[in-house]
């Protein structure tokens, strides 16, 4: 916590250095959002999700960790380390100006492509999927940074080619070619869930940027047909769909994971069974601490716990979208599109994770942002939140600078008014002296006439 306090103070100092003490005094009467250098509530919501995730991951992972490693806190310790690394990464990213992201978004896209290719060549396979790069003690899931870097590129492209995107089909198709290249690399892992999230975020961002409706609907229909074809021509994906439609038809086969998850939701009721009292985590529900973390949370904390977590995520997404609107009004389009993409990304990934565990959507291996176990996901999501904080910080700096100009203009008017009043006073004094001299001369002339 002292580390957080130190970083918070450094951000405040950076904010104060941009403005003098007189401005700070005048800012006391300004709106509340201009009094703080950053959105404290956004940080608090994110930290709340991180620590709720630590508690639930600890509870859900103890049985499997005890069996595999003879240490019930094995996954809890690793998750705690990931949280610390995520916070450190977020604090570093907060110091990076948005101009850097805007200038390097193409290089970040190239880095994402390199990571996805490297995974296919030297990646580690787990449960039939090749998604992880092992670099010494560090394991990286390449799809996680690829999502963030692609969204940075897309935001930069929309700024550079805004007229092309909104006026002709070529500008609309160019970013889709880049997306399809990334999607091909992701499907070779295979990772359809990430492709779906990236596709939906791309469609949403192009729509918000002002793409024509027929282009938007054409892309949505084409993307939906492509996803359907990918499902139909892969047997394991088709089994997921059939088990999703009727999991109770084969409760000990293809529908086993979903039926166990649904039982966890059912046992949770309104207030849950109590923290640590889940039965499904006793290795009845596979991947209880990762993809199905919400099922365990629902069983132990009930509907109230699920609603609390969803409300926290809704607040983060709402702030991201509101931040995008404010950035557009202040003519910062790159910041706006990146904030929009992060908001859409978080909301979609949350919907897919909760929907899959609750039987609303087919099961997909996507984490709940800031909550599920997984180092790459946690760190990248924390970096995304840090980018939102940085966008908010720079918007507030712009607001203070605009207010400084207003104060300067007001002060200039005051000085000019004071000078005008002094000048009029001087003119009046001179006029009075001239009048006195004229009166005295006329009186002398009259006196001289009498003498003659």
C-alpha cells in the first residue's frame, strides 16, 4: 500500500508541476473532476475486483492445488504475485503519455504479430491448445497483449484514416485485413474466443467512429457467418454447441462441465453458502479457479456476490465509455477510440465468461477481467485500466490549461480596464488644467481692457 501511495503522490506532483499555486487556489471553486489529478473511483473499482478475485481464486483452487502440489495455497500465492506484478506494470504505464501510444501503435501491432507467430513455432501446448510462450520462469499468453496492441493500432488507424473509413469502402476494409491476419494466427492455436471478442470490438469501434450502416451490418453478418462455419467444421466446437443447448442430455460427458457449473449457481441462491463452503470446487467442476470462477463465486457468495462483481465491472466500462465521449469533445480522437475499445473489450469478455458459466453462451476459455486466475490476463487488463487512468489524467490537465487561459484572459481584460480608467483620469486632469489656464487668461485680458 505504501508503494501505491508513493506512486499516487508522484502522479499528484506531476499534476501540480504543470500549474502554479495561484491556479491551484482558483481551482478550489472549479468542478469536482478538476480538483483531482485522476479518477480515484476507477482505481478503487479495479482494486476491489483484484482483491475479490484473490479471495475467490484462493477458495476455488485449494483442493486441486493440494492434490497436484501438496500445497493448498500454491495457486493463491502465484495469483498474489501476479496481482503485485499487474499493479507495478499499471503504475509504470500511468507514467507513459498517450502520445507514445499514438506514435508507436503500428510497432505494437507488429510486436503482436511476432508474438502470435512465435507461439505457433516454440509455444507450449496445454490441453491441445498452443497458446503460451515460456521465457525462463515467465509464461506469456500471446493472445492477451495481441488484443491490446491491436486495439491501439485500430484507434490510431481511425485517427489517420477517418475520412476514408466514413466515406469509402477501402478505408473500412483495410483494418479488417489486419484483423483477419491476426484471427488466422489465433485460430491456428486454436483460440476462437479471442477472435470473437476482437471481432465484436472491431465492429463496435468502427460503428462508433461513424462507419456507414450498410458496411456495419455487412461486417456483422459476414463475421457471424464465419464464426458459424468455424463451429460447424470443427467437431469439438460442435460438441460445445450441442452440450450448451442441452447439457442434461449427457451430464457425465459433453455436458459435464456446464451441468456442474449450473449446480453451483443453483446452490448459491441469494446470499450463497458462505465463503469457502463450495462443494463444486472439490474437483467436481473442472477449471474452477479460471474459466468457471464465477460459478464458485455464485455458490459461495450467491446472487448478491455476482451482482456486486458485475456492478463493479459495469462502473469500469461506464467510465471508459464516458471518458471516450469526453475525449472526443476535447478533440483527442485517439484517446477516445482507445477508451471505447477498452470499454467494449471488458464488457464483451465479462459477458462471455459469465454467459458461458451460466449456460447462456457456449463454453469458451475466456477469463473474467481482473478477477480470474492467469498472469498474462491480469497484467494486460491492469495495463488497460492504467491507460484509462492516463487518458483521464491528460483530459483533466487539458481542462486546467483551458481554465488557466480563461483566468489569463480575464486578468488581461482587468489590466486593460484599469489602464483605460487611469488614462481617462489623466485626460480629465489635463482638461481641468487647460480650463483653469483659459479662465485665468480671459480674466487677465478683461482686467487689461479696463485699464485702457
